[in-house]
């Protein structure tokens, strides 16, 4: 316990449950996340990986339980402050959640516009991120005209463009071939090395285990089955 | 800001038909309202010029003596609605008449006695409501020494009756159109919102504040209201120009008053009002959707 207090816990979940109508997607999740950690959330399909990431990224509300962000109880934080908290998180959604009638550039720039950045900074930063994700040439394309892998890269670009301290990536390599998947993982690893906390949800374990140092949280039927340290 | 305006215009263009219908509805409402305003502005001027700004003459009986004046003045003032009272003695009235009839004064000199009565000229504060004017006149008439009260009874009564009828019709029609325009605008915003539901949801997820999310809708409402106002006024001025070029000469000759277009103040007010309408429609709609 003492040891935990010295650690920099950015998020703590206590007995969190999430219900979708009658379905219990998460059941009694208690989890601490440390600043700068790398966490792989694994588990079979329908286990609740996406649901957990969405709750961590403040994209969904928990039905029960307590969530602390930097020691503050989320339930006590006014809804007007939520947008500012969300900006700390960069989310890659499993279904990408790109705006279909806005170009790749506009989709990525939206994060910075919402944060009130100035136009020249937005231009510079968005182009830089698109370059590193290899989507520079497609900046004027609309998401529906892109392949699944390309949309995924745009989603990653959007997640990192605001320099969030936490990245939550849901199957970030799901639609990619081995080479592109590795490129995206390397990109996220680089981001992690700069000090960011990175959480990846995936059932594709062998891609990650080989060269990642961090924690593997395995969930099944909405509960944490096992937590293991990865080399 | 310029950037956001461009975006709002792009959004309006992307939903062309719906927004066009909205803008046309707003402009129609503005047209109706401004037609009535045009009518009222001119009619008010006509009435004022005919009625000389709510003037009435009180003529006294022969028994009148200037010493009664202070008491009479207080009595009349007590009736309310009186702006000013001026005493015109019969001597003065005769002098005025002599001045007016520059020729033929010789005939007046033959008069042994001044045949004109002593009189008070009063100016009323409000004279658009004929019932008030009539009531006041009757109250004055009831004073013993008063022989007659003259205030342009016949035609003025008729004219004001029609005028007030128009006013009522105008008010109700204007409010009706205002409500229709408001409803249509609110509905357009609602439809725009639902058609961009995904976009709004994503904006929230990437950390956009409610203000940031709402701003484009408000801007769109404002632009729609503004364009509707401008379009309505353009339609009005075009019809005004076509009508007036043929009509004013005839009408002006009869009425002695030229028909004027809306004053700049009213035009600015109309544009302001229709822009507000766009904003208000948006406000109502978003308030309902976002609770
Ligand atoms: N919006 C929703 N409405 C209703 N049920 C939902 C919703 N989202 C998730 N669920 C249910 O919650 C459970 C967990 O879903 P979740 O998407 O978290 O699984 P997952 O582990 O991400 O699976 P996958 O590996 O297939 O992505 C599932 O049974 C799913 O049907
Ligand atoms: Mg999932």
C-alpha cells in the first residue's frame, strides 16, 4: 500500500460495473494505472476490453463504482470540466469514429481546434502527425474512401495529435498487415518512450509480447482474470 | 472567426434545400412584417399631417370671460392626455383671420361686433386611439361654458377605425409569421443537429466543449436569419419600387403626402430582428435537444 502511494497513479478504478441494458459488460473492475505505464488489455471477443477503454477514456460512464483521476473523484467533477479532462486522453476507437464527411486533415485537426489552438500551429502539427503515420498524401480524402488500414492510421494520428499524456488504443493494428501493424506499434512505443501512458486493447497477443515491457491485464466476461508483468 | 463563418456557410451549402426553405420562410415573414411597418409608418405620417398632431379646438359661449381661464385650464388638464393648452381670444382670432384674408379685410372692418368666439387650442399627447380622443372631447363638451369641440370627427373617426383594424390584423399576422419562421428555423437546426449527430458525438469524444459544439449551429442560425432578413427587405424594396413608380404621383396628388420607404432605423431593426429570430430558433432547438 505504501509503495502505491509513492507511485504516480493517474487513474484508479474501484469496483466498476458497466451495464448496457440487461448486459453486464464490466463486472467489478478494480484497477490502478500508473503514470508512464504500458498496459496490454487482452481477452476474448466480448470480454469487455473496448468497454473498459471507453470508461478509462471518459467516453462512457460507469454504471457503478468509483473512478479517481489524479486523486479526484470523477463523480464530483462537473460535466463542464469533462472536455478538458478528455483532452488528456488520445483514443483510437475500434470502429475508428472518423467523421465521414470531413477530410482526413479536418478529422485530425478537429482535436486541436476544439482545444483552441491557433491555425498555424494546427497546420504544422497535423501535417507532422500525418507524415509520421504515412497519411500525408491522403490528407484531402474522405474517410469512407479509405481502406480499413488507412482509416486506422488516421485514427491513430488523431489520437496523438493533441499530445495527450495517455493513449488508449483499441485494436490499433486490427485492420493492418504485419508490416503496417508493426509500424503503428513502433509509433505507439516511441510515444510511450517519451513518457506517455499507453493502453492497448487487443486479442492479438503474439504481436506484442515479443518486445514489450509492461503489464498484461487479461479480462474475461467483464472481470479481470489475471494481471501479469510482461518482459 | 472568419474561418468559422466559412464553415457555417459550407454547412448551409451542404444542406442546401433545407436551408433554402428556412431562409425563404424567414424572408417571407420579414416581408409580411415590413409591409405592415411600411404601411404603418406612412399611415401614421398621413394621420399626423391631417390631424396636425392631435389638435382640437374648444369654442366657448358668449358668456365666457378671460377670468374663467385658469379654472378652465385646470379642469381640462385634470382630464388627462393633454399636452398643451393655448388660449386664443376672439380678438386674436379676428387678427389671424385678417392676416389670412389679406384681401377683403375691408369687409371685416364693417363688422360692428367681433362674431368669433373665444377659444382654446389643445394638443393631445396621444391621438391614435380614436376612442380616447372622442372621450376627451365629450368630457370637454360637458363643461358648461363650452359651446363646441372640434377635432375632425367624421373622416378621422372612419380612418382611425380602419387604421386600427389594420393594426390589429398586422399585429396578429406578424406574430403568426414570426412563430412560423421560428418554428421552421428551430426545426432546421434540429434536423441539422441530427444529421450531424455522429459528428457531434465525435467532437465530444475528442474533448470539445459544449460551446464549441454549439457554436456552428448558432452561427448557422444567425447567418440564416440575416440572409432571410436581407432577402425579405430586398423583395420589399423591389415591389416598392415597381409600385411606387406608377402609383405615387396619383396618390401623392390626392393625399398630399408622399409614400416613403422604411427609415434606416427600421431597416436596421428588421435585419437585427430577423438575425435574432435565427439565433432564437437555434437556442430553443438546442435547449430542447441537449436538455
Ligand atoms: N453499446 C453497447 N450496447 C449494448 N451492448 C454493448 C455495447 N457495447 C458493448 N456491449 C456488450 O458488452 C460486452 C463487451 O463488449 P466489448 O465491446 O467491450 O467487448 P470486446 O472485448 O471489446 O470485444 P472485441 O474483442 O470483439 O472487440 C459485449 O457482450 C457486447 O455485446
Ligand atoms: Mg472491442
